[in-house]
C-alpha cells in the first residue's frame, strides 16, 4: 500500500515497509518480523533494489522461495548466492533452512524467511515502478552529482574517471 505525504513516500505490506523521507534524503526499510529498521543512503538503497531485482530473476532461487521446488529436497549444504553491485549488498539462500540472508556493506546481516524475502522483493519492485519514488531518487542523485562537481572545482582539481 502506498502512502504519500508532504514529507514522506511509503510503501508497506505485512512483511516490510519502505519509507522515503523527502527532506532528509534517507530511505528506511522496516523488516517487520525481525523488528529491525535500517536507514540507508540512496546508493545503498539502489544496490539493495538492484540485488532484489537480480534475485527475482534467478530461477533457481525463486523456485525455492515460491515453493515450486520443495526446499526439503535440497542438500543441507547447498547455497545460492547473488551479489549486488560492487558487493555492497549480497544475499545467500539456504534452501534446506528456508532462509535468505541479506548482507550489506555497512556490516549488517538480516536473516529472512522465504515469505519475508518475497514480501520485501515485491515491495521494492512496487516502489521502483512508482514514478514519484523514482523522481525523488533522481533528484537526490543529481543534487549529489552537482555537489561533487562543485567540490572538485573548489579543490582546484579536475578529477576524471577513467
């Protein structure tokens, strides 16, 4: 469910919540069953969104998450790994234990049941498809890029990416 106020855009379901604070430039992810809220900057949120999109395209992973394949048939030692951009966000699925572990570069690891993982993935997909959500993220990115260019000019150096 989407809620939009002057200060915040939020998407929630029974598994998790996404909250974009328009004034502060932060995004919070509420992992309801873990009773944990993470506040992320734009780049880390985008890495998580990219990771979840990549994970949802992994047939092997999603067959277990959607119970198309019974997780009890998997070897106890089997793991499915999906890595995000520059390993800033990664996940490891242990099908036999019916868990997905989300690991972030900030030193946080969250253990999710398959239903929680699926709910979070669907929520992020819904948010990423929302025009206002994407517009806000783009504004922050452009603002950050403009600020970085101005900082480079103040330093008297021209930094080029090769």
